[in-house]
């Protein structure tokens, strides 16, 4: 009941409510980052292991993409935003989200400390490119299948 009373008090103060929401989101992201490495594997990962399949990791995706696009692994994790590096990085982030159970902040950290919003942008960008370019869509489908 106390929470409902607090919400009524904040109803007229949108800036305070917004600031408190931002604080809560940041705290959740901080806790997730702190404990994500201790999180138990997902059920799907456990089933794959039992079936003799290796779990897909962010590192494996980064290695695959860097080899395909003939980049150094360090380039994918760098601050370099030239198109020749940014597009493969976006593809790798998209594959990480599609093939792993990693959170957006976890994926961002694996790419040189990128913000989770950068990962979201990359996923949306690759989705849009898949819809516009049939060849690119076929390429991404083959990438996805090679990991499954």
C-alpha cells in the first residue's frame, strides 16, 4: 500500500518520477552486470551440451565474423567506426543476440565496452539491411545456420 501512496505523490512530478525510473534501470543493469558471470547456463545450453553440441559463445561469433570479413579481432572491439569495421561489428552483435542468451549490456561489454543502446542500434540496423537486401539476408541465414 505504501508503494501506491508513493506513486500518487509522484504522479504530479514527472521529472522526479523519470529520474527515479532511470536510477532503478541503472541499478538493475549494474546488478545484472555484476552477477551475469555467475548465472547458470540456460536450459537450451544444457540440452545442447547433453546432445554433444558446443554452446555458441560471443567469442566464437567474434572470431567467425572477424575471419569472414578478414579483420583483426581487436578491430571488432575497437572504437573504429569506419564502415569496413562497423558493419561486421553490427553483424557480430546481431548474431550474438540471435544465438546466445547474453544480455545487451553483456554483448556491449564484449565489443570493447559498447553501451547496450549501441547493441540495440546494431540489431535494428542489421534487421533493416536483411529486409532490404536479399543477398545480405541469405548471407546472414548461412551464418546463423553454421552455428546451429
